[in-house]
């Protein structure tokens, strides 16, 4: 096993693994460090609670790095429509309106990670070190050192933090965050549905918080119930049948009948943005750089765009400039503004719909009804949700990707 690498990626989740695959078959030596090896897939596995709505841009990245066929051979659920409403105001988005076959796919996070991990062994320049724990991180601009709990030490020119919202890499570099909580939790419930597999995600807004539905493979669905922490704690404690009845009473009739409650879990809503994405010899991607309100399901999608942009910058850099601030700042310029724009849009949407003031409620309903009739507005919103607007990294575009010559 090598001990010195051009790049060490801390975190082998979806975004870290995508970055590693994007750097595969390049002259760069890369180590990917991960605490846990993802559990293998069996066709009769229960559906996981943690799912993501992968955008078209995310799919294109996964196709370009060779992971998508592995994911598609497991299970996923395409969706073609999105509906948002409150009382009388409503708007619906349809992929046919922009000549696309789908808007995206609902995929279990573990399966997306497994698809990427299935591709990693194909790259001779990528070394996966897992399962393992990090004992110590020493960040230095001229080169960093990672010491594992088994005593192994790795040195690297470029240290990448893909290790989530409580990133050790970010902490080691002394990068602060701007963060706040929304004083709401999200209860996630997997259920059997009496309706067959759906092709639409929807979200209904209430003053207490949205109710959302994500279709899952077969006659299954993922429900997301945004509420106060106390209410979520109570709902989470209910027996399966009592929770099913509570869902039927609270969710709109378009949900249809429900069979069993299959699984449940909850998480707090928060926003967090790193004050810097890069330092000399260091970069942050995914949740290590930003955590976003999950209203539009964009968290992993903007993380994948981070990975695509950073890979593009690194593969185009001169070897001597791989870890320089001038090189890494190109990545930050590509991603920081677009990420901040998405985070701000989600905040505006969240705060605008999280109250019951009559004048604002009237404006919301009028706005949703008007948006449904304004074709250019709808197309713009769909392009944003699909990752097809802004500065799109080459790996997330539909055209064939050509790796820069070394």
C-alpha cells in the first residue's frame, strides 16, 4: 500500500466516491478513505429510508464515470412530474414540457454509493482504504498528513473533505461555517401504497410544515412530514397502525390508501455553509461545504456538481499546480455562487410558506396559480431542479466527456 498520494479524499459516501471515480484512469494517485463499507444489495432487501431524488445532471455524472449501469441494475424509480400546491394555488411540472423523458430518479442512497463503489476497482490509480477510522488530521498548505487509528500514515498534496456536515477535514483547516436551525424536524416514513408505482413527486404546504411524497419502486412510497421537533417525536413513537392512521388523516387524499408502515426515521432541518471551500492544498465538497434545506431534494445533487467541478479543475491543472490556491479557487468560483443561490431560494421558499398570515397566504396561492400559467417560469424552475442551469461542469452535461490530456 502506498503512503504518499497526490489526492486523499476523506469520505467515501456518494459525493466522495463520485469524485474518486471522476479522477479514475488519470495520472493522479488517489486514496479514498471511508469508515464503513456499504452493505451489499440483495433484490429482496427492504427499501432504505435514506433516498435521494437524483437530477438529470447527477445521472449524467454517474453515467460518465461508469456507475449508472450498476445502479440501474439494482432498483430505482423514475419520476416525470412534480406538483406543488397550497389550498387553491398549485403548479405542476412535467418533463414533456421541456422535451425530456424524465425529471429524475428516486434512488436509495446506499444503492447510489454501491454503484460508485462497484466502479472503483476498475481504476488502477484509485486505492480504497476501508473500513477504517481517522486518528489524526494534520493540514498543511504544502502537504497534509492523515493518520489512521491502526497507525498507518498517509501524506498528500491535496486533502479533500467529503466527510459530511461535521467534517474533520474542515475543522483541521480551521474553516468556519455560517449555520442555523429551522426549528423543524422531518419525519420520513416508508409505506406500502394501494396505488401502483407513481411517476410524480408532490409537496403540499401547510403552516405547520410541508407534506411530501416520493414514489419508490413498486407500490411503495416515501413520505416526508415536516413538523415541530415535539410533534415529530410523538409521531415517531406511535405504533405502526396508529402512525398509518395519522398519515391518512393528515396527508391529502391524492396519497390514496396505505398498506403497512414499513420504516420510519427523523432528522432536524438545518442550513450550513462553509466560509471557504478551499485552502492551499485542501478542498471541501458536498455536505462538508454546505447543508441545505431538503425541500427540493437538492442536497446530494449540488454535492455531485461539486465533485464534477473539482474533478474538472484538477484534471485540467498542471501537475505542479494541482494543490495551489489559484487552481482550487477555480473550483470555488464554479460552485460557491450557484450553491448559495440554491440555498437562498430554498430559504425564501421555506419562510414564505411557513406561516399563516392571510395576505401572504393569498399571495402564495396567487403565485402558485400564476406560475402554472407562465411557461418560461416553469421551464426555468425545472432546469434549476434538474441541474441544467448555471455553470454546469462538463461531467454533468449530456455531451460525451473527453478527459484532458495529461
